[in-house]
């Protein structure tokens, strides 16, 4: 019987691996075939403590990976296909073999919803992003587009309005999912222009984003807008499908937990898969630490 399986290899998963391996719990980390989480698709990370000049997202993930390996974490470079809860333990199957564990730390993150338009993936990290808090600084004094109509989009637009020269907010309809107070704040902000019934048809550039092709859903006309960045704020999909059968996933897809502890004994959730609000590398790492400490306490109590 193994002590702990960590599912997911972003900041939360790697931090949980560092803590549990240092506690001599001999953790198994299932990285997935695409390890490292969303930071593998970013460029310079300047808001993670300890790097005064910033660090490339993939470099930060590789450093965490090496640290986890240094303390004895066992890595499985595979995707977990099934997790079952037995009476007093868990069974994990990754398509190759089955392992049994006393505890699970689930840290599979969340995937941003994208527009799925031409050019979007071509310029990911080079003008296309899903996080204003992470990347807004790089667009100081520039013109950007924010896509969305919910509270997240309003928050992103307001945040960017303090950094950028102008913010163009695109709403595919004339109604808003956001709260009225947030919408009012956006409309009252001088350097935010709202474009209703407008969608992006294509993102274009030369090495980095320099324009978008817009489509008016009412007039059916298309236009070209020069921009330096596109912030997609239409929501996230928590990667929680694997554990919905355990009864710990909320209606919005996020795992319900209190200080990483879920309603299933021995099952802990960390990172963006349980984070409805912050979605930062540092908060994910912090929750990975919390989950590891809770798992250690749980194992000691058995």
C-alpha cells in the first residue's frame, strides 16, 4: 500500500510532491503526458516570489520538477484514467498498471476556454493570454482587447485599464453575465470602450499580435482593429471529470473543499481545480503545501 498519489504536475502538484517526499511519504506523482500545467505556455513570470528579474514559465516548472526529484518523488509520466475509492484506500489506474494509495492529492488544474478562431493558438503567449493579473504588466501603455461578458471579463478590463492606454471590451451579445455593479464600473471607466454584439473572427500578427478582425453580429460587417494583446476571459474548465463519481465536484465543475480537505476521507484537492477565485501560480503552490500537510496528518492518524 502506497502512501500518497499526486495527480497533476503544475505548481500545486510539484509543491505537494516536495513536501510529501521531504516527509518520507514516498509520493507517486502522475504528471500526465503534458506536464507542467498552464505555466508551460507562458513566457516571463514576474510575480512569483524569489525571482527579482522574472523567470520563464517552463523554467519555473522544470526547477520545481527537479526539486521534487531531488527529495525522492517517483514520477509516472502518464495520464490517470480512473480513481476508485475502496473502503479504506484508493485505487489508481493509468492505463498501464494499478496502484493502491492511502491518500490522493488531486491537482489537475483548470483549462481556459478559448475562442477557437484562426491565429489564437499561433500567438498564445505572444499577445494572446487568459490572465490579466499574470500578463497585464507587459502591455503597459498599449491597446488591448478583452473578450467576455462575465464578472471575470469586467475585472480583467478594469485591471488592465490602470495599465494600458486603452481597453476594448468585446461582448458577443448586448446582455451581460456579470453583476450590474461591475458592468456599471466598466462603462464609467474612461479608457474602456465596450463593443456589444461583436466577436473576433481572426487574430493576426507578425511574430506577435498586432490586430484582430472583428465581426458585428447585427450588421454582419467586418472590421480590422489594431491591438497589442488579446485577453480571453470567457471562463475556465476545471479538470475534474475524473472524480465526478466521488460526489465532491460542484455544479460549476470545481471540486468543493475546505483547506484542501474534501468530503471523501483521504482525498485532498489543490490548485486551480478547486480555486474559484485567484488562479495564480503562488496560490496554487500554497494550496499544494496545505494538501501535503493535511495528507501527512491523515496518514499519521490511520
